[in-house]
C-alpha cells in the first residue's frame, strides 16, 4: 500500500467544471487505510476530503469545500496513483459533483 501521509499535491490538469486550480494545495494524512486531507487555494477557501486506500494505492474519496462565492459544494472521486522514477506520486482522478449540476470531470494531481 502506498503511504500518503504528510504528502502535498497540486493539480496540474483539471476539467473546466473543476473548482481546483494550480494554486490549490492538498495536504494528505493517512492512518492505516484511511486518508484525510485539507486543501485550499485558487477558487477554494477551504476543503476537506476523506477516503479509503486499497492495497494498490487507489483512493475512494468523498469531499466537500467552500468556494470563493461562499458556496458549499460536494463530490465523490476515485484516484489512481502512478509512481514516477523519482518516487513522486501522480494521482489520476475521475470525479463527480454530488451537488449543483452533478457533472463529471477528471483531474491530475502531482506530488510536490
């Protein structure tokens, strides 16, 4: 299992309907197979996520956040990791809003 504890990530690519930008920073914490993260930056004032990590490092996530418009938005996400030759993790994400228009999207996050 990949250990995500104390790792920081930022988006390098996101669908147009995403609220994250390259200024959004995620700080992951992990205890056994439970992941949590706080994040902020760009269009997001404050966000939290919670998820479960499987033996391959895939993460099943639920998230909620407050955007710059003062709106509370929520969603679900599945992240699949890839480890580069330098040992850094890239997360390939497929997500869907569970609030608002309920649209789907993709994002790529890279470890800082």
